[in-house]
C-alpha cells in the first residue's frame, strides 16, 4: 500500500506537456504512475480521484470508457 501523498505525486508525473504548453493526462498514464508507488487502482478509481481532487482539469475524451483524457483549463490555478 502506498502513502496518501504519493497519489498527487503520481498524478503530477502522469501529466504530459506538448510543444504548445498544453497539459494533458490520461487515465492509463495515471494508473501506471500509481503502480510505481504501490497503489493498485482501476481506471474507474483513478477517474473518480481526478474528478474529486483536481479542479483545474476537465474531461476532453473523445471516446466512451474508462480510459479518459483530461486537459488543464485553468493554468493559473492549482490542485
């Protein structure tokens, strides 16, 4: 079992920044980073955590399912 503070750390490590500075994160990347710090979450659990804990990202997924994509929409804000 991982430590609580490592969840936010895993989320930050899963965030990707493209050439234009746009920040995105996928559920799959977040779950992969969580596994590295001993958290075994499903994609649904990861999505629930993102929706409840990260107010600066919005869902921009183009397909149905649990592998979602989130993008930062408030670059001046934080978690």
